[in-house]
């Protein structure tokens, strides 16, 4: 593939990501990053802020900014480790668990959650391609 073709492809992917993210936020009330943070916390209970940061592959300033927003909305709690002041434990609140459950119910009731009608097989193939790209980039 020529460089120009590749740059055009990347540009399309970037634009689609922006559109999908906006659609996701419109339908859930959460940015994709904050939703992923909360799902990580739901699956791992209380964990260190740095663990979430590592999972999402975002910088320290970004994780702090997102968590402060979630904390202000009453969706997470952050507590410094008494034994190591540099560590911050993060937990979901009951309010967050309720909102996540409502998101799940809403998406199950509305099959057009992101208003895409793509066959499951196509989505699985896309996931395989994304996995291969990640493997190459992680080398």
C-alpha cells in the first residue's frame, strides 16, 4: 500500500472513531474512556489509579482529569494509600454501579444501541484485524 493510501485509510479510521465515540457518549451519557474506566473498576473492584492508567494506555494527567470528573459526579471514590502516599486507590460507588446497569439495560432494550447493523461475524473479523495491528505495534 502506498503512503498516500495508508494515510487516507488512517484518516478514515480517525474520523470513524470520532463519530462512533460521539454516538456512544450520546447513547450512554459517558465518554468511551470514562465508561471503560468504570467497567475496569467494576470488573476489578478497588484498584490503583496506575492500574487503570496502564489498562487504558493514557498518561497520568489524563487519568487524573477523568477520575476527578467521575469523582465530582459521585461515580468513583479516590483514597490515598496511608502506607504509600503516591498510590491512590479508586473504587466505584453504588451510584456508578446503578448507572452502568441502566446503560446495559438500555442497550439490551434498544438493539440499535450505536445505530449500526453490522453482522457479528464482521465485528469479530474487525476485532481480529485490530488484534493483529496491536501485536505489530507492541513489538
